[in-house]
C-alpha cells in the first residue's frame, strides 16, 4: 500500500513536471512571437518579416555547413559563435563575413583555427582594400594551393608584402606561415582591422551590423522556427491532399 502511494506521488510529480515544461515552452514561444510582432509594427510590416526570415534562412544554412565541415554540431556551433563575436568587433558587415566564412572553413581544421583565419582575413582585407568575401576567397586559394593561385593578391601586392619574389615557386606551408607572421598576432599588420574600424566607413558598417544582429536574434528567438514549422505542416497538408489540389487546379483553368 505504502509502495503504491509512493509510486502514485512520483507519477503525479512527473506528470506535473512534464506539463510545466510544455507550458514553459509555449510561454517562451508566445513571448518571442509577441516581441517580434511589436518590433515588426515599429519597423514596417512585411519587409521586416522578409528580412528576418532571410537572415534566419542564411544562418541556418551556414550552421548546417559548419556542422558538416567541422564534423559535428558542437564544433560547428562553436565556430558560428566565434564568427558572430568577430563580426561584432570589425568594420565588415556580418552578411559579408558570413558569405566568406564558408570559404575559410574549408581550409581550417576546427573552430579555433577558423577564428584565427578570420582575424588574418580581416587584416588582409583592411590593407588591400578588398571586400571581406573576396579576400576570404583569395585566402582559401592561398591556403589550398599556395600564394601563386591567388591572382588578386598578386595584383594588390600581397605576394610582395609576404616577401615572395615573382616567378619563385612557394609551397602552401610557406604561404600559411608568412600570412600568420605578417597578418596574425604579433605581425606587422596585426592591428589593421582595428584601425579601419575607427574610420567613417567602418563605423557605418558596425552600425549596420547592429540591425543585422537584431534580425538574427529575432529569428533565433523562435520566430523563424515557428514560421518554418507552419510551412512544414502546409507542405504535409498539400502532399496528403494532392489529388484534390490537382482537381481544384483543373477546375480553375477550365
């Protein structure tokens, strides 16, 4: 009898915890949706929704790509968080950095190395005047096949800055080493990105990032997943009723 009483109490307690968890989840989602609604009213309706969904979609794709490239969600998320942190401190737009990050991830082993290469890429972009995405593409070529494969770097004098003479074959390892020595921590151009961030253009870029970060935070608060799940349900409904949809379409075109 006493044992049954204990079991009943435990069962009720577990049930209560489960319902509490469900209620908490619904409350969080409702709060996220209402917060988004308030923001949307202030920013401007449909365009705001579209921009938030675009950011959410872009971020989702990048996170998935990082998970594949770094062989796991945990390391992929670590790399993504490092990217967001880097973007908050530099005069390049978060959108621009995201566009180039995939190229850099290909030539790095883990999140820590990606953070290092992001810093180097930022310094190279600041010195050469190239945009971050283009610089990332040239860094990928340099780190994959050596400086000789990065044509734009040759035109912008990066090869000469690294100390490599024209016509001389340079290995990939030597290329990586010189980039780290010159544009990495302790290098001659270590502070190039920091200096650029104090310029007028850099300041405008960082202000733009704040708006992008707002869209990102809004998407991650549950709004993007809420919309996506709704689309999943609509897709299922259309699949389950494909014959009826086809008949309705035929009637409309008759």
